[in-house]
């Protein structure tokens, strides 16, 4: 699915409809030093392994793609609810 590079929608900071730059949401790099990562590593250490069952059989074949919108005037960023599809492209 192709999505336009810019979109006109409501900006809560400007309190009016403005032009927004559109991009795809991408998760940041996971850092091993973070508290949650350290906590999980501690729980997995030694005998006994994983605290909860690891999911092996993946039921879904697609991921939800989320749009990241950034106001061209004030720089406010908001996200649009994800759509489940194979491929989304900003064109």
C-alpha cells in the first residue's frame, strides 16, 4: 500500500489543521544495559530457563504498520493507529 508523503490533519499543539510529514514508525535499537533487559537476563540465568513460555508457532503473517506524522510548522509528532498489511510504502 502506498501512502502520501504529506498529509493534512489536526495538530493538537497548533489547534488547527496543518500539513504533516508522513513516515513509517520503526522501533529503536534495544540496549542491553536497560533495566528491563537486565531483569530478563537475570531471570533467564542458571537452570530453569525462561520464566514464561516462549512463543514458537507464529499465528499472524503480517505486522501492524504504524504511521508517524510530524507537523511541518511546530514539529509536533503523533502516530496513526497501525494497519495490518504486508508492505507499506511512503511515496
